[in-house]
C-alpha cells in the first residue's frame, strides 16, 4: 500500500500544541537575526546598550535561546518514528519515501535560506534527517546512548580544545569591528540592490553555518531522543500521564533555569577559558547542556499538560493551529521579520533593541494563531505543507475544507 498523508483526525493534538509553542520560542529567539548581521547573533549584547534591552536579552537567552532547536528536533524525531511505523504497517519502502521528504525539505530550505532569511534551520534538518535514516533499526539502548553522546558534543569539543591548547596559537586574527559589520549589512539590506542583498545574505548564511556540522549533530541527538521517546510508549497514553508530566515539568524547569543562572554567574565571575580555569569551563559547559535540555523538556511537559487540561480553549486551539501549519508559519515569520527590517519594508534594520523585539515577536505570534485557525477552517494544511507533500508523494495532494479545530 502506498504512503499517504496523515489526515487531520489522525493527528496528535498535544504534539501540535507543543509544536505551536515551539514556533513562538523560535520567533523570539530568531528576531535578532532579522535585525542584525550574523556576526552579532551569538553575542547581541555587543550592539545593545540600554539597560532595558540588556535585561530583555538576558531573559531571551535564559528562557528562549537554543530551546527551539531542542523542541522542534524532538518533535521531528517523534514524527520520524510515527512515519516509520506507518510505513512498516503498509509494507512500503520507508527510506525511499523519507528521502523524497528530505529532498522537499532541503528545496524549501534553500529557498528560505538564500531568498528570505539566512538563519534557516530546514537545510540542517534535511542533512540531520539523512543521518537519522542510519539509526532507524537501532534498539532503545543504542538510541539513548547515541543521543546522549551527541548531545554532549559541546563538552567533548571543549575537552579537545583544552587538550590541544597551545599558548603560541592562542592569538586570534584581527576581527572586523562590530560597527563596520553592522554598517555594511545595513547598507546592503536597507539601501542595496537585490543582488547586494543576496550577497550579504549569502555572507551571513556562511557565517551562521561556519560550524554547521556541529549543529547537525546536535539536531541529530534530539531526533534520536524523539524516536526513543515515541518507542517507549510514553506519548501514546498522555491523558493518563498527568502526574508524571507535572513532576517532569516542575523539576526540569526549576533545575534547568537554576543551572543556566549558575552558568551565567560562573561566566561573569571567573570567565573560564581553555587556559584559564579549564576544569571550571568543562563543568560550565556540561551544566549548560544539561540545563538547556531540562528547560526544553520542561516546556514540552508543561504544554502537554496545558493541552490536555481543557483550560483556555482558544489559546489551546491557536497553538494547535500554528503547530499544524508549522512550516508555513516558520516561513511567514521570516517574511514578516525581514520585511520589517529590510529596505523593501519598513527599513528598521539595526534599530530595534531586544525589548522591542520581544514585543514584536509576541504581536506577530498573537496574529499567527487566529490566522492559522482561520486558514485550517478552509483547507486541510498550510501552503508550504501542501508543497512539501506534493514533492514527497510525487502527485497532487488534495486539501479540501477541514472542520474547525475542536
């Protein structure tokens, strides 16, 4: 029996709500990339000076930074496991089907990365997804072992840097001043021609993906964790898991935030480096990785609890609608963000601080929820999802009117 798309009634609404919340997290974390060049993205405080912006950026880094990769990657892994089970039940070839799916994702990622916004994650997902195919027959222990080893990649990398450190090679090449980088990007995005914008965008993409292999492996770790979680059977009985979910949510959020605050304090106080407090550096990296994962898991457990509680039904439906059209909404966020800051829009490049960015993120997402619900009341899937399915299945996929979300 050939592969076919999942029907709306077959979807797991809790996972859609978690995916929708992850889109909010990604929007808040990504907004600085719409407003500043790639060199500024890892260290936005280099261009933020107002006290309110510095406090807002601290909140973004603490509660949003690097959390969306974990959440969305975990969900991608869960989806992979579900599709693999469906394929096995139908007796269809899963590698061929999933390869077409990855090719479609890569194509959409190329359009997004080079024509819309350089901070694309879809290409990374396509590459990591190709590696995920190699693990499809692994047992649970192997999946958990590989996921843990890959998630600790920052720790292993810093351990290698400490072991290979040579004082004579410590001096780095002169760096271009931040003000010059910002002025160059602002000129290209606000006043430049389309070719100038494309050149600057490609430059930012290369800077952002200078360690792309690293991101691919971290994403793969969360993919594997998602496969493990689905195969464990925990998600299939979520309505019965309210007690464990509450404990997971509370313990992960409290321990995760506390760990990230501790890492921030250590960095500000001792500034550990490969040649300066190396053991403290390794401890800080380990705690940061574990704490970031804990916060992400706490978010997922909290949204799962909320989705099953029946409270605030309009918010719940809005999150589910965004989650069902996640790819379209991800692309829409980039279109809106770049339009606000580029010359073909409002031209606010390099002028929006962290506090304003948080407000804009919240406003855009609050509009996305009713827009997504309205769209799904008329069509089965989002436009980008339709295109992805068309590429995956190699034939037109009908999207008739769907009933309103329950």
